[in-house]
C-alpha cells in the first residue's frame, strides 16, 4: 500500500507527460504477471489488455486470429511473450496513427 500512496502523491506533482508515462507503466502491470512472469504479457494477458484498454482503436482485436497476429507482430524477439519494450512499441505506433488521423481532420 505504501508504494501506491507514494505513487498518488507523485501524481499530484508530475507534469502531464510524466503522468502519461506512469499510466503506461500502470496499465502494463495491471495485465502482466497474472499468469507467470510479472514483467511480461502472454497471449491471454495481451488479449485482455487489447480488449479492455484499446477496443475503441483496434476494433476486433478481441477476435482470436487478430489478437494472435498482433501478438506475433509485437513479439520482436520471438520468445512467446511481450515485454515492456514491445508493449511500448505498440502504444507508440498507435499514438502516431491517432496523431495522423486527427491532424487530417
């Protein structure tokens, strides 16, 4: 509980970008380690993250074939897991796509 209290204290003094970084970390760890290594996402954990956090952007990511493709594309080192760096790559790519979309509007 102490770490969580400290986290919320820091949230009050963080810049917006620091808050965004903290949220990226928080969301990753919300799903990682439910089954196995707490520092990685397996296919099921990634599917849950995509379904619960990115459904509005990815649409049918909850479809097994689509989720499998996203997982395979993210798993750059082919170890059967998505680590934090691979997850951040997904978020960065989606952020760039969203930026392009909104700049065209």
